[in-house]
C-alpha cells in the first residue's frame, strides 16, 4: 500500500498528483453521498487541471472580477469536478451583498456534504449557491447555451467599454461539455449562432468519451462532430488523449490564437479513468464506484487506498503557485488599468459598477410614455415596444432581440445609435437570435449573469420552446426578461398552432418567475417599471397582438397600482360589490364593458385587474382582502387561456370564463363570439355567480 508520504511531488508528477487529487475527491464525495457521477470528473480531471492551472485568467481571491475568464461546466452531472477545482484553487465565497469573504466557496466540509440538504455542493452546480459557479447547469445543453450569451456579453462589453490603450474587457469563455450537450438541440442552436457571430472568445471542450448514460454513445450518436462544427464555421481541434497535458496546452494555445471564430476542442477521454470497470463503455456510470472499486482505483493512481478526501502535501501549494499567483498578478495589472480608466471615464466606470450590482442608472424611468384614453386603443405589443425603446435610451445596458419576430414582437430598438449586433460589429444593442428560441433563452441568461439586462422575444406560444431556459433563470434568481406577444386566441387567423392556451397557467406554476399580462397601454408601462427593478427574479411579459382599449384613468383607478400585482379598477358604490369580475390583459376591458352593463341594470359590481398574480401574492393579507373581500363569493374570472389556477381567486362559488380546448383559425371577432369572450357572456356569468353564491 502506498502512503501519502510516498507520493512523489515534483515536476510532472506534481501535475499528476493534483489531477489524482481532483479524481479522488470526486470519487470519495460521490461514494460518501452514495449518489452522483464520478466517471466524468475522473476522465476530465487533467483537462480541467490544465485549463485552470495554466490558462484560465481567473483570480481565486476575487471571483467577481469583471474581466475574469468564465468557466462553464455544461455537463453539470460532473459537478464534483468543479467543486474539487474550486476547492483546490481556493476560490472565495461571495456574500449576498456581493462582497468577497475570506471563506472558501467550497471548503472541505462542503465536499464532504456533497448532495446534502443545505450544502453548497448540490448534485448539479447552482450559481446562486456557490461562488465560482458561473451558471447553473445540469439540464444538458443549457450550459453551452449560456456560454454563447457570456461570449456575446464579452464582445459587447469590449466594444462598448474599452477605450484606446485601456482594454477593460478581453475575457474568454470556456465551456466543458459532453455527448449530451452536443446531442441536445439547444447545443446545436448555440454552436450555429456562435459560429455565425464569429465569437472568437468562445471555446468549448467536448468530452468525447463515447459513452452516455444508457451505454455506448454509438447506440444513438454516430455523426461526425468535427465536420459538423467545421460546417458551423468553428475552428476545430482534437486532443487524442485527455491525459496528455502538453497536447491539451497546445489546443488551448490554438484557441487563444484564433481570432476569427469560436473553437471546439474535441478531447478523447476515458470515463472513469483508472477504475477497472467503469472504463467499460457499456457499463452504467451515473453511480458511485462502490467501496471495492474505490480501492482498486486508488491503487491504480498510486494513492493510499484507505485515505479519504486526501489532499496530499504540495497540492494546495501547487495551485497557489499556478492559478493563484497568475490570477492575482493578472487581476492586479488589470486593476491598475481600471483605476486609470475610472479616472478618465468615470461615467463608464460607474455604469460597470451598477451593472454588477444590478442597479439602474439615475433617470432610468424618465420619458416613459403615457397613453390617453382611447376606446379603440393600441395593442400591448405596441405600447410595450414604445416603453422598451424609452427605457433602453435611459439604460445603456438594456439590450436584446427576438427569435426572428422583432417586427411582430415590436422589440426592435429603433433610436439613433441602437445599432445591430453582428459578426465583427459587436457594439450594437439589437441582437438577432434567428429562429432559435431555446438558445435565445439560454443566451439571455448567459448575458444576464454577465451584468447585462438582456431580453429575448418571441410569440407566447413558443415560450414552450425555451421553457427549460426560463426555468433555469428562475432557479438561478437572475433578472432575465422574456417578452411574449400574440398572447391568446386573440391573434386570430394563424390558428391553434400559434394560439397559446396553457402557457399562462404553466408559467405561473414556475417558482420565482414574475408573469405579467397587463390590461392596457398604461398597465404595460407600469409592468415594465416592475420588470426593470427586479434583481433576483426573471419576468415574462405577455402582450397582445390585437389592439385593446386604453382605459380612461380619470374614470377608473390609476394604473400605478399594477405595482401591487392586482387592484380594484372599477368599484361598486361605497366599495360594497355584490359580484367581482376579474381579468388580465385583453379581457380587462371586456370586464369593464360588462361592469358598465351591470351598473346600468342596477347590479353592484367590481372590476379587479390582476396583471401579476405573483406580486399580488406578495402583498399583505389586509391588501389582498381589500381587493378580494372574502365576503363577496360571487366572482367571475375572464382570461383567454386555460382556467387552471383561477379557482384560487374565484373560489368554490365562482365562475371561470376561459379556454377549454385549442383555439381555431378565424378572424378575431368570430373567435371571440365562438369561444364566449363577449361582454354579454360576462354579464350572464356574473348573474349566475350571484344566484349561486
Ligand atoms: C436535458 C437532460 N436530459 C437528460 C439528462 C440526464 N443525464 C444526465 S447525464 C446524461 C448523459 C450522460 O452522457 P454524456 O452527456 O455523454 O456525459 P458523460 O456520462 O459521458 O459524462 C443524461 C442523459 C440531463 N441531465 N439533461
Ligand atoms: Mg459521454
């Protein structure tokens, strides 16, 4: 048996020692948790080691350094690889105020608590929990999708903030990925757009281990990945042995020298390297090795067989001398440049500070439009586009685009100087995602974790295509902005393939996502104000294609109460209604019409506008009771969508007008009549609710 003292610690052997430390930490943590994936960290340890130790421009003492190279572990199931590296590189934890602490992001106790409740080492890396984790990964394809956004952000920041002789931004983005990432559609979308945009600051490291969970990758995957990426106009290079540090280094150098396109490094590796059985590519590998195999594997590494969570002497020192020292020096040199920059360009430096804290510039809400009462009104996509354009002129880092529907979504930034973000001209604020909804979502998230307030837009129905990315933004607690127009059957002739039904209910079911469906143009402005002030929640802004009336706010309540999520728009005399009508979006004016009819008939009704359920739920009980008094049980909800969820507000005696089937292709007015979205129907349901209550 080998003891730790017997392990030689010089030269290449020191590298091997460090690599095997990463491997055995992963093995031991997975074994102790009795769950997780040890195989990928074992195979990839040399690659991660080489990158971090010799190439990554990263200061472990300050993981918030804005010009740090980004490292994304897109194959998030290999989380122990990242945790081991963060531990050994001694990356610091950042507190909730953004201050770097003396504490390690991943101390040894946390490695020992891998996958346990409340640990900073969850099964898959979560960026809001663990400093140094740049983005949350696990759903394959998302991390590489995020890396696209990070690379876009890097180019955009450089183009907008660098000044002659003062290069504040020149960071690179490295994403490690697996067969799954390369198989997933979103990974293909990301590669396609990155190649088109010639993002030379982007490097993917593909773990070509020829195995996936079920068995050999060849069971389901036989394309030539290199040729595919050459077709995407990437620079493709190959490392035939993941253990060959020299060839790996050469590949990273090739990436650094490539200035006109992204780089894919295909690394042939062996999953579970060193374990007698896990290298069998047909063996299941998403599980611990088992005590016996742990021993055999450690023996293969020349490791003390009984040692657990061993970090041999010299390992930490080696990381300090490598990434630690190099990162500190690079950061110090950058800080000197930045000090000079801050003197010469205090406004720009101030912007960067605000971006990092997710703060807004002074005057961010000036010149926002107000819309006069107008019975014919305006589509909320139009009022939304006008508001967005006003905000973007006040907030220089509000940028984004659409998945090829900017003209329909009304999301183009049209003011002077807005510009287009295109290959080689990276200062523009209009992004063109092409017909790639999923990676639009993932890359918006990547931009947002880079300090930019990014938005992405498409038809509401296609929110499904990007749902996995929306979900991750909510989990990551980041303020991504998703704009969805054509929000109901109200879009008309395009028909049921394009008409969302269940999307509102399903997005409302997502924790931490703020879903806003404003009911007229002035509610749109208020909704946008809410969105811009979010720091830890993403928003979905849901807007109409069709014109809807702009309500007369001298007659009805002010739209400013949108800030409370829901509010009394029109009330019965003395605030004592017999029936409550509630709606969002385009159905709000329908309720107002019904309210006027009921009023003329002597019925005491109230209209409640409910543009945002989540924010309404955050209000205190007294406010909620003042809007929806428990004593009034005759209630009607109206929404051109699945009714799931409205029970909560209409109660057991209430009535729900909504959609119970897919829509249909027809002119809007025919659809409204056919599916019962008329003021008369609302009146009838109100009377039925009053009888039943
Ligand atoms: C979107 C998504 N689908 C399925 C999974 C479950 N899963 C985890 S790892 C994996 C495949 C593993 O194969 P590969 O990507 O080649 O990684 P390796 O095991 O080689 O590290 C799968 C299907 C997932 N994490 N994400
Ligand atoms: Mg694989």
